[in-house]
C-alpha cells in the first residue's frame, strides 16, 4: 500500500553501493524504516530530504508485517539547515533525535510526540542561544507524553503550592515520584544516584533552579532562548532532569549525546 506521511528523519545508514536505509519518526505510523534505492547515486532523486534532522513528506510502499519498506519519494518540508551550522545547536538537536529513537518502538503511533519533535526542532533551528535548554525542555515534555509528568507546582506531601520563595526556602525534588516537596516538608538530600534504596532519591533544588525547571517544562518553546540563568542553576537543573529521565527510561543509559554534553558543554 502506498502511503504518505510527514516525518522527521532520525538516522540513515549506507546500504549496498548506492542505497540508504533510513529511520523516520512519522506522524501516522510512529517510527518506521525504509530503503531508499539510489539515494547515494549521482541521480539521487531525494535531495536532502533524507538527511537526519530533516522535516520531510514521505511516500512509501508499506507492507504489512515488514520492518523495512520501500521509499518511493521523499520531499523536504523544512531541512532545518541551521541545526547543523553550530556545533552546540547540532549536539542539542541530535540528543533530541537520539532520545526519541531510544524510547520509541517500531510502528507505534504517537502523533503528539511527532508534533513535539517538529516544534522543538523548528524552534531550536531559529534560536540564537540556550541550545541545551531545548533538549532539556524536550526531555521533560517527552516524560509527560509517556505518563511521567513531573510536578513542580504543589508539594507532594502537604499539597500546598510551592512558592518561588526566597533563597532560604530550598525545596527538594523526589526523583522516584517526580514531585517537589516544599521547604516545610523538606527532606535532607539523599544519594544522588538511587542505588539500593530508591526512596532516598531526593535532590535539592534552589529557588532559581525551580524557576528554571518550571520554564523548561511549561513555557512556550520559542521563548526558551530568552531565559537567563547562571551556571550553577543550569547545572543543578540539568542533573535533576538527567536523573529523572534515566529513572523512567531504562533504555537511555548509554546515550552518546549525553556523554558529549557532559564533556563539551559545561552550561546550557
Ligand atoms: Zn509540603
């Protein structure tokens, strides 16, 4: 059956002399894989539409009970060219693709995830700074789409709204429940990695960190480039999100992009 669907290109690999095998995240079918015959020949009819990070329209012969389909046509909607013009912006973009690839299964439709991918990549493409923030905002929203929405607003113990407060009122975030505890219900910070006792996974969160993480989770993606924060706040927030995502998505323990982030980009 010949079907048409919008896609984000996740990755591609060479196949035989002139072809490519390309993995997409599609709006209609979730993650799908196809073979693009002649994509590496002089007569490549696909142009840049099969490059990773591209937003494209795919026409594919889709066969039931097959993992690999035959790509008929692929046209670029937006190649998101600026994503690859700057190393930090590209790293953030690739980390988004890598995570989406790792947490999804073959041909399981999730249109909300597709729309989130398009939105985060297009806003990151236009952004001028805070590139890493887009990746972390994506991670929090992805967790919510998979049923692990964190709660940064109300205390999980007494139910009160947690105010942004002053610097004295530090709150804690419980990795396991994904919720904050107010300064009155404050728990002493536990081990940073949730080793033998997972209930001990409390992380301190400063007032600035709480404000930043609320923005990452709730603000329009297009306004992320306007955020201002210091290195300490960025690092604290990053660590919390990293542990939270790792706790819920076992698959991501060895993401290449995470290692790159830690080695090369010290703050957002
Ligand atoms: Zn409380």
